[in-house]
């Protein structure tokens, strides 16, 4: 029982930390004057994972509705077919 409780505690803790880190990443991008723009990205040029791939740069079709990139705020709304999204960016922010 003790091992199960420990595993569950660790799992819950890691979920909370990853959620906070993702929120901080999105907030930092907004503070940098950037927004996430989706729907008009060329294949292989996306900035983050989607539900169909696990990493940035792996979208295989142009204008994938889930694929997005960071653009300066106010730019996305000027592009035909584009839309501003707020997706949690799971990209590691480790700057070594």
C-alpha cells in the first residue's frame, strides 16, 4: 500500500509541476509580445507538437488546423485562414 501511495503522490506532483511549467511557458511567450498562430503553417514548420505528432517540425501537411507557430502579436489576425490559439507548449525550456 505504501508503494502505491508513493507512486500516486509522485505522479500527481509531476502533473502539477508540468502544468505549471506549461502555463509559465505560454505566459512568457505572451509577455514577449508573441501569439500562437494556427492553420496556415507549412509542413514541417510547426513550433510544437499536435495530437497527431510528438514534436515540433513534424506536421506532414500544409495548413494543418492544429499546427501553430509563434508570431508577433497582431500578425496572425492579418493572415487569411489563420487563427490565434492558446495551446500549452510542451517544448522544454532548458537553456544550457
